């Protein structure tokens, strides 16, 4: 397929991911119905502050300062959330990214003294994994091939990434406490989070996106979400469901966890 047609296909398929078209796909309709349930079960507190595409409890922002540690998994081509946080607290930010396109963009446009880019992915164990992506779509790449199974987009191997664990990284860099952990890493968030909890690393607050691959059974996905919520409660987190502002809710769920 010539590049023009590939770009056009990518654009059209991207638009089909909008919630407006969810009625065309049974799994997306069921996903949106489940999201409504979660919105009711895990409501937002009254005082929330908008930061780019996200909202955080105002009390969490009030607790941040110059000594705070913010760790982000997944850069893509936008870090508005972190830049707005930086305006509030001028904390120390650590960014993990596996896609060379995003890394080059970050180094060219966003590097500063308290912004550190780590050219590695996060996982449950150290090693190396292939990176999958679409050469015409720079905003989505992953080391988890399952997230792209049955996708209408043409994903393929675009590179290889070194993987580390967050507990290992924190130990190697003398990080004792994480004030906010943000995970938008295309199918890997729960694996990373569970490796933290299994190694006695419990960030004070966690913002994460849990994607559902097109090939994943909705009931299997829901079971995984319920297991995650139970684990979070066992670690004494308050769970808040966050509705995406960009109307692409039918393939992912977002949560904010914070220690009571």
C-alpha cells in the first residue's frame, strides 16, 4: 500500500475509535456500559483540578512540593499534564519511553533540568522486548503485542527496547517515595503496578490507563479490572474513575488511586 493510502487508512481507523462510532462494535458498546457502572461506583470527589486531559483531587496537588518525585511511563508527543504539574510544584520528573520517535521529540523540545528522560520501558522484569507501532501513527506504540491483535491498523515491529522494573530503578536512583506514578504504556500498566506492590513500593498516588485490546474478551477484561480494584483497596488506596475528555472511552479505562 502506497504511503498516501496508508496515512489515509490510519486517519479513518483513528476516527472510528471515537465513542460516536461505538454502536458499530459490540465489545465497545459493552465497554462503555461497564464504564458507566464504574463511574457510579468510584465517583470523583467534589474538589478536582483539571490538568490537561486529566483531573486530580485538589488535595493531592496541595501536597506536592519541590522535593516531590513524579514518574511517568509513556511520553508519546505530549506531556502537558507534567508541564502543568511542574508549574505548580517544580518537582523532579522521570519519563520512561520506548519509542525512538518520542525520545527524539522530547530531547529536542522538552529537556530541562528537572525533566529526565529514561530510554527504557517499564515491566515486571529486566530484559529486552520488541517495540510495536505504526510508522504513520506516532502516538501509540507498545512492547505488548496483544494490545494490537485484530487491530484494523497496520502495527509491526519498529524497534527494540531495554526494559527495567520500577523497584529496580528506584533502588538504583535512591528514590524512596513516589508522589505520583502515571502509567500510559499501552497494555503494560497493571504488570508494572503489580511489580511495584509485590516489591513493597506503593506510590502515594497513581494515575493509570488500562487498555483493552480489540481481540480481548470483554468479560476477561472486566475480571482483570475487578482484580485490580480489589488489589488497590487491599493496599488502602481510594479509587476514582476518570472519564476521558477526548471521547475515546470505548477501548480504555482510566483510574486515579491515592492513599487515604
